[in-house]
C-alpha cells in the first residue's frame, strides 16, 4: 500500500478538528501509525503505551534537574504522538474489517486524555513550588489542573445526560438540541479548522488551541525544554522561569474562565 493510501485511510482529512494537528502532528503521526500497523499493535495497546508515557513523565516533571526535564519533555511528546497514532490505527483496522466500531476505545482514549494533561501541569507546579519554596504554587497547579479538565462542561454533560434519561421524549427539543450542540462542538471545530487562513474564525480557533488542548502540551514542552537548557543560567540571573509563566498564566486564565463558563451553562439550563 502506498504512503498516500495509508494517509487517506488512517487520518481524518477534512474532518480534522484541530489546526495544530492538521498542520503539524498529522504530518508525522502517520509514520508511527504505519509502523504500528506493520507490527500488528492494537489501538488500545497504543493508548496504553501513551498512558504509560504520560504517567512516566510525572516523575521527571516533578524535578528541576535539567536531565529529568529533558526526559519529561520526551515522554510528553511520546504521549501526544501516540495519542494520534492510536486513532489512526483504529481507523485503519475498522476500514479493513479487523475491528468493529465501538465506544470502548474512544472511552479509554478520552479517559487517559482527561487525567494526563492535568497531572502533568500539577507535577510541573510541584517542581516549581520546590524551586521557589512556595506552597502557593501548589494551589495554582491545582487551579490549572481543574481548569484544563473543563470542569464546568463536564458537570453540564452529567446534568444533560440525567435530563435526557429522565425525559427521553425531549431529546429533540430545540433547547436540548442547542445544549447538545454546545457540548459537542466538533462540527464548529471542523469548520474553523478547514476555513481559509487569516479568517476570524480560524485565527480565533488557533488562539483557543494554543491556550487549551492540544496547544497546552506544546507550550508545556517548549517551556520545559527552555528551563532545562537554561537551568544553570537561572541561578545567576533574573530571567523568569518559563514553566512558571505557564502555570501562573494558566491558573489566572481559568480563575476567570471557569466562573464565566459555569454562569453560561446555568443561563442555558434555565431554558430547560
């Protein structure tokens, strides 16, 4: 099979819903996907490997030693890389009939997703609290951890599921349909991802990705690499630690965004 045929089968193409994935990560993930297919690895096993990479990174991210930060960054990249590979392999195996489409793999993937980034940020905050001898950074790490979990939206999903279960006949009502559309925004994401460059919708989507998923992983990797490289220089200068900027910036952003998001959901639930 040709390389282009693997890409057509394995990747989302026009259904891609992340700009950074479309223009960066999908360019390299297909190589890992082809290798995994040749080796006969299952999608769930690849997801498990990504989980191991994620968990393994926590120990190294909790340190301020340069060598540990380099290893931690490598494991973050491995986690994020494999997170693309597992879906591509799943699409390939569904295409050739060796895997039945179901939600089990998606659940496992999202489950790993939901904890990995949060714990990476908390581990980073823990390392910084030791570096600066400040317990307040632990608090900021917890705020970042909760914020990046999209907690208000997760609660909204739980409430919505309960509403649909108790009143299944209302699932197609206009108010319910609008709420479900706001919970699952993939169609809007795909539209923004495939829009022309320098349009408002695409630039807004790009900025959102940079401060949220998946961009926060790239930001954390870059910040950790810079801190690893400048480790000794920090001791003899007033340069601000890059990981500190990520943690403080993320926590302040979510301190403002989480109440706003919660109030927004409450207003929408008033209509049901």
